[in-house]
């Protein structure tokens, strides 16, 4: 993509977010992650997404330890405190992911060495919380769009519901239980199901990525780190409750559609 094409797609994505109208046609062709990140950057700038021109929250994830992670800076307006309510018309392709987020205890502007231990990485964080990510797409193809286009669209990010922060310390993630309820019925009950086992495994990569695009991560930044139960479909009127044993819970209610 050339600069004009990147700017055009960014404008279309912003319009789709503002009016909940999906992008149709084939006039977009993001072919690489680097192009996708360039589209993210233009969206952030044109959309005025961040106070002080830098994000205070990120999402990061990967399909496995052999894959390169991907990340997206999260618009300030989409960070919601639990319990939250959302109008389904604002995000027509409803889905949710149950996640955990971590708060940085101090600035991380310099790259972490390849041999930095996971215990040392964990010590960079002082708090943890349950989050519910609302999954939505600005493309008519929804989740069937290409990987780079998903990434340009903030990896299908709609909003992030943030539960209460609690002090963070090292945990055995293989025993971590996650329960998702939809309208009081258990939709998922899993143990140790983070895609790469340790939700902080992607952090070394994210520090480098954030340093390149925003000068690094800062004290107080919140980083949500991947779904424990995949994307789960929900509908207007649904009440979603997510809990992680020993950490906390978050809830989100979607307004019912008008008759």
C-alpha cells in the first residue's frame, strides 16, 4: 500500500467506527503487518484517540510461541469500567473475549534482553484485573477478513471492559480457572487455557513494538494479553460475567434492541 491508500483505509475505518457501518468492496488490500501498523498510526492521529498523543492501554496476543505476536493500541474512549453497558447498534458484530490485563509499575522505554526471565518481566507489573474485550469488525467480511486487515482494524477491537485492579504477584497459570457466564448460564469453564500458557510471554516483544511506535510503555499503562476461551458470540440483551479465580470479575450488559 502507498501512503494515499493507507490514509484512505484509515479514513474508512474511522467512518465505520463512528457510524457502525461496515466497509464493503475490495478497495482495501493490507498485505503485511507493517502496513497494518501504519494504518493504525494514521487512525490514531486522525481520530484523536489518545490524550497526550500516546495510548494508555494495549492489547497483545499471538497464536502460539512460534508465531510473531501482534498488538494494537486501544482508543481511550473504548476503555470502560465494569460493570458496563453497551448499545448493540454501536457494535453490530457482537462477540466477547475473556482476558487478563496487567498494569505497569514503571516506565519501560528500553528493550528487554533476550535472556530476561519471565519472573523479571512479571516484576514490572504491580496490578492485574479481569477484562472483557468486545470483538467487532469494521469490515463486512467480519472475522473472515485477512489477518493484516484484522490487524489494521485493531485486531477486531471494539471496546475493553476493565474490572477492579488487585495487586499482582507470580502465579501458576496452568491452574488458573476462568468462568464466563452469559445470562447467568455458564458458557465456558476452563483451567490453564491461555494460548501460550503465560499471559506475559509476549511482553518482551511488546516493549520493542511500543518503543518503535510510541517511545515505549509508561507507568500505569494497562496491557490485556489474549483470550482464555476464544471469541464467544453474544446477542443484544445479553449479560456477560467473566471471573478468574483469585483475581476478580468483570461484567458487561448489552442493551436490548429496540422493537
